[in-house]
C-alpha cells in the first residue's frame, strides 16, 4: 500500500511538472515561462533529490523538442535535439533547484518569495551568460558580456512575473490535490 502511495505521489508531481513545461507551447509573453516554478516545485516536492533535478530538466527538454522542431522548425536546418544555449538553460535549472533545496527547507511565504526572486536572478545570470558565450551576437569580451546583460534587462520583468505565476500555480495545485487526496502527503525517503 505504501508503494502505491509513493507511486501516486511521484506520478502526480511528474505530471504537474510536465504540464507546466508543455504550457510553453501556449502563446505567451517572452520569458513568461514555468522554468523557475518547475525547479522550485521539484526542489520542495521531490524528496528524492535526484528526481528533483531530473523531472524538470527532462520535462523542459521534451517541450524544447516540440518547440524547436515544430513551432520554430523554420529556424533550424535539421532536427534539433539540443540547441546551443540549452545547456545553460538546463544548468540554470540545476542552480535554481539547488537554491530551492537550500532556501525552502521550511516552506513559508518569506522563503517562497526569496526563492522566486533568487530563481529569476539565477536564470537571468546563467541564461544571458549562455547567450553571450554561444550565440555569436556579442563579442566574447567583458564589454560584450555587459552589453548582453543590459540587453537582457527588459526580459527580466517577464521572467520574474512568470516565476511568481508558475510557482504559485504549481504549489497551489499540489496542495489542493493533497488536501483532497491525503495519500499525496506520503513522502519518499525523508519527511520534512
């Protein structure tokens, strides 16, 4: 019976994260995306820390496959498994997940706000560094890096708004489900 509860919890968490990743297929403002919310949600609700990293990254990769090979296919010559900046986006996921594990050991409103702000800043720093390093749009100099970060500032607002929105939706969805189905409260490994 305990294994069924754990499998149900794991499945619900994975479905919530995959659904969030697939929401990227819906038209949205630039950078208004579930990235920070998915990583923070995984950090809190996946008690197996390895899955906290794997589920969001794999979900994001699946949505990237659809985006890059269906919606944006005209921009690529061949089928795209991984694009040049994806390693930086997935790296940002890892850093945001680590940040969430660290800051959300106790989930309260102050820690959640800190986690969301940190997630947005981490994504901004890591993803813009990746654009600077891999896109060829900016010279690979310190000045080029600064110009890249300055060019990214207008997108930060939407990143922050997306992180607030999706973190709220993901956490609220799971908590409502756990209220209705208490078996979801069972945690793998350790309890918090």
